[in-house]
């Protein structure tokens, strides 16, 4: 046994340790309401154990022996020793002035015998009244409210009569009107109490039978009048009650005692309480008294254990919550939404290589398109020239081509410019889609087409059409005629010389005629060949000039793409400015909450370490 002074000091130390748990409640709220409730529950348990005067004693041993002991205390067969036990149900028995029980079921419902007792009495009184044949005589004096405790009312009335007789004499007492209870009424009341007691016992046997209603019972608290159990002692049977009781009784009546190993196992289960053996009925009283004497020390030890368990739980859950909090903070910081200005500059840098590649692709595509246009013009013009069958048709084709060449070439150049702009627009829109996806991903805004949202347009520069200076076939026909005459005159002179050498006179004339005829034979085919050659030369010069301009526009292509992407980002961020601001505020709030939670957890950890060192 612990010395009184030492026990008092230990109790005070545990009480102070329990009070320090109050300091943990505010920082423990960062872990959760469940931990705060556990701390409050521990405080209540410690206060109850240290301040309580009731002694809880657990019953150990065989089920039949424990139930036989409970029946002996109740004074009736309230528990069937042969019934199947309810391993999960806890049965508690305490003394009271009347029979009563409260059973808590697994489904959450509660059964109370006190709520049923009145109906039993009323039915018994009604049956007596029916046998007497005067049911009307029982109302209203024998209402349900008046028949709850009829014997107690009769005894109170008798006591009043005796008091009046002693104070005023026998004659005055005879003048008092008799209560509305006769012998038959007292008999009915006794029958009602007997029936109520029998119902109480039947209910208990059913509720503690594992094969009957006991299968659904979680706990049952029994109260009954008994002189064999002190008023401040409660017996508890079943469940894990032994680990929370102030003492334990091992019932061995009618059987062999436990082995040393079994006794050691039970002692570990009930520690720091002690086990007291009850092998015969006379051992019960001393065992109860010893358990009652040990209760303060056991209550102090169990309270200290509860404080240490609470501290360990707070420490463990606090560390786990801090690890989770650190992970959340790291994740939020990694995914933190950037400032819109910084995001804009960062994204434009990221797409710089895409802009350069896009400009190269547009340049190549535009050059290819331009060369196809020139080849198309050359084929068309060549076909017009080659379709001529006479000098007159050739002259008309040459005149028509000279008149329309500049306009057609300018149209082809403009078409090439449009092609370049369209290609730049497609490239820009592709990059814009990627940038919008980045906005959605980084700012977590909804992916929906907002009103007025459209891709930013690309503004391209025109390509200059090189000045022709002269029409493609200007003076081609005149030169052809001059060359043909020159060739004829030269041929005539050469023929005359040859004819003179062969046959002077007539030979000279014949040779001159043949030379002139040879010059005249240079006809339309030669003209068409010259036209085609001239067209090829002219178009080649124009193709090279425009191609040089296209090749020199790569930097302007890049600038056009950058300008469109700048506009697209500015418009997208401006449209989403309100959403981004709201989400940024929510993110800031979440981060502040996590940082505040981590600070509370750090405070909690420091307090736990401090208090743990104090109570160690």
C-alpha cells in the first residue's frame, strides 16, 4: 500500500498534469476536433477518477461462476448461469431502492425497464378491479399516476394516522377519513410488484443470453435493492472492463483455482489494480473492502496512465499532422500561381524557339508558294504563245500579254503575301492555344470559350512587286522582223556571190533569190521560241527578286508572330483578371492557413515535450 502522504502527493501531481492538458487544446485544434475531444475526455476521466468515491470492481473467472455470484447478490435468478455468454456486452450491477435496468443496444436504441413498470402495475390493478366487478370505482383515484408506488402511499398514510393519534389522542385519529385503499387494493399492489419483479428477472435473463436478445446488447446497467453490496461499489462483468476497474474479484466458487500462469496473465490485464480471490461466499465482503481501500491508489495510477496515453496520442498525431502539413505547403508552393506579369514574360521566353521555327516554316512555305505561282504563270503564258499559228495571232498574243503582265504578276505577289499571312496566323494560333492551356493549368481557370474570345490576328507586311521597266515582250516582234530582214539580205548577198562563182549572170540572180527566200522562211516558230525565251528570262528575274524579299522577311515574320502572341496573352490575362485575383486570394488564404497550422503544431510539439518531461 502507498503511504497516505505519498499518495496525496502523487494525486496532486497527476491533477496538475491533467490541468496542463488544457494548454494543448488550442494548438491541438490544428490536428482536428477528434483530438481536442480526446484531450477533454482525458481531463474528465482524470477528474472523475481522482474526485470520485465510487469503486468499480471487475468480475473475473468462469461465466457460470460470475453469474451465480451476481444471482446471489440480487437474491434471485436474474442471470442464467447456463446461458451463452455475451462476450462484447458489459453488465454492471449497483445497489438501489428499486429494480431497474437500462440496456443500450448495438443499433443505438435504449431499453429502460422503468418506462415499462407503470404499465405492469396498471394492468394488475385493472385485473383486480375487473374481478370485483366495479371498474368505475377505480377511476380516478386509481389512475396510472397514483398506482406507481401504492404500498408506499399506504404506509405513508398509516404513519400519518399514528402521528395524529400520538399528538391528539385516539378519538381524533378515528375521525380521519380512511384512504381509498382497502385490503383488496393492497393485495393488488403486492401482485403488481410481484409481477413487476418477475418481468424484471425475465428481461435480464433474455438480455444477458447470447442466444437470445443478448446478441444485440452493447451494455446493460442493473440496479436492485440488496444488502450484500455496499452503496459505493459497482460490479462490472464482461467486455474489457477489467482494464478500467479499480479492483478485480476472481470468482472460483464451485471450481478449481487458476493456474499461476493464468493468474499472472489476469494480473497484467488489471494492472495497477489487484485481483482478490473469492472461493466461497464469506470471501466476498473482505474482498470488496480491500478493493475499496485500494481504490485511491489505483485511481491515481489509472489517471496518470490516461494522461500519459493522451500525451502519447497528441505527440503521435501532431507529428503525423505536421508531416502532412509540410507536404501540403510544399505542394502549394510548387503549384503556386505566378504573378500575371512574370507569367507573361516567362511564357513569351518559353515560346521564343517556337516563334523562330514558325518563322522559318512560313518562309519556306511562302517561297514554295511563290515559285509555284511563277511556274503557273510561265506555263499559262507559254501556252498562249505556242497556241499561235500565224504571225498575226502571235502579234495579238504578244500585245495582250504585254498589256496584262504587270497586273497578273502583282496579283500573284499579293496572293503570296496572303498565303504568308495565313500561314503566320495558323502558326500563331497554334502557339496561342498552348499559351491558353498554360494559363488554364497555372491559374486553374475554367476552360470555356468566353464571350468575345478569339485568336489574336497576325498583321503582315506587303511584298513589293519588282518594277518591270518594260513589258515582258516589248519590241520582241520588231526585233524579230529586223533580224529576219537582215538575215534575208545577208542570205541574198551570199547567194549572189555563190551564183556568180558558179554561173555568172543568171547564177548571180538565182543565188540572190535563194538568199532572200531563206530569210523569209524564218517564220512564226522562231518568233514563238524567242517569246518563250524572253518570258522565261523576265519571269526568272521577277521570281528571284521576290524570293529574295521573302527570304529577307524572316525577322519580320518573327516580329509579327511575337506581336500577335503579346496581344493574345494580354487579352487572355485581362479577361481572366478577376478569376485570377480571386484564385490567388484563395491560394494565399490556403497557404496562410497551412502556415498557421504548422505554427500551432510546432507549439503543440513543444508543449507536449515540456509536459512529458514533467510527468515522466
